[in-house]
C-alpha cells in the first residue's frame, strides 16, 4: 500500500483532535484495504489503551480496539463462531478490530452479525457528545453507517441476557473459507421470544422477532414481508436468488433447532 497522502499520525488520539481529512485508525485492515486519497492524517485509537473486554452487570463491553483474536478467546460460543466467519488468517485476527469491522459496514462483516443478533448497542463519541445506537441500526447499507463527521465508535455492549440465551448459527459461502454469502443467527430468550438475524446476504442487517416459537410458514412469510427483494446483495460472492434461497433454508433449520 502507498499512503502518500498521509502526512501525520497522532498517537494516541481522542475525539477533540479530529479535523477534515482525518481517519480513525484501529487495526488498519479495513482502512488500508483500498485507496483513500482524501486521508491526510491518521488518529491512532489502538494506543488509547482501552480494555479489550469489560464484564459489567448488564453485559460485556467490547472495545472498538478489541482484536478478533481477543474476542474469539472470550469464551462466548456465538462470538467465537462469528470470528470464524472472517475471511482472514490468524495473522489478521491479531490485528483486525471489532470496531473496524463494524465501521467498514461490509455486508459480510461478522461483527455486525454478532451485535445485531444479540441486540447489542454501540457507543459513539463525537464533537457533540456521546450517543448510543443499536447495532442493527448502525449499518444503513453497503459501506454506510450512521456515523457523523468526527464521530468514532468507542465500544459495543452485548447484553448479558442475550449472551445467556440459546443461539443457533448458519453461514454459507460459494467455496470453503470464502467470504460469507449468507449469515443467519437465531436466538431464543428465556421468555420464549425467538429472534432471527440475517446479514451477509443483505445490504444491512435485518432482525425478525417473534414473541413465541414461530411456525415454518410464519418465518417464511416474515422473510418475504420484511426483506425486500432488492435488499439482497448482488456481487461475485453470490447472486441475489442464491442468497435469498440460502437465507430461507438456514432460517428454517435454525427455527427447527431452536424449537
């Protein structure tokens, strides 16, 4: 990579230092993955010293700078499964960050799937203060988020109730170890509520919630009504028809498993 437009790196960085032409730097795997000629300065968040994982009474706070390797070793099965959905070697696991995957907002981003499936929220910090946004609403499309100019993603909170729920996971690619074409996660809470979360197949996360265990027909209808046909991704990693078919197949498998 040739970062010839970057003239300065601020380390460690904080919110008040941002100015036009800056880019927040975590692990850099997403930031350096394509040309960004508008970037003239990097604000290093990795040097901020944020604890990777903080266990709280209401859940687990995952710092934006937490690496995929650190999250995979956390002991939470669904988190480890999502880490394995990465198209990445162990070397990337030790550098790529949770926050970077969320902010890249790629359909196949497994940290988006994890956060949306567990009703996670992200803490955003910017010049105007802090705000909290559900992960399912943070990503608005392919490569787009609700981040405002100068804002950074500080952390993601995974609720304790969701982490303790029964989960089911299905991931599909066109070839072994390929980029996710479809990623569906199901969750059954203690009160019987069933949640199905669809990512990778669609441009943004779709969360379907049922107050009680749904029938196969109800799930099929919900997928048709809630996810528009033009929401499915069309690229070299899978055609929309294939993604839609696999989404329905996995959703039914998960429904039966959670029932």
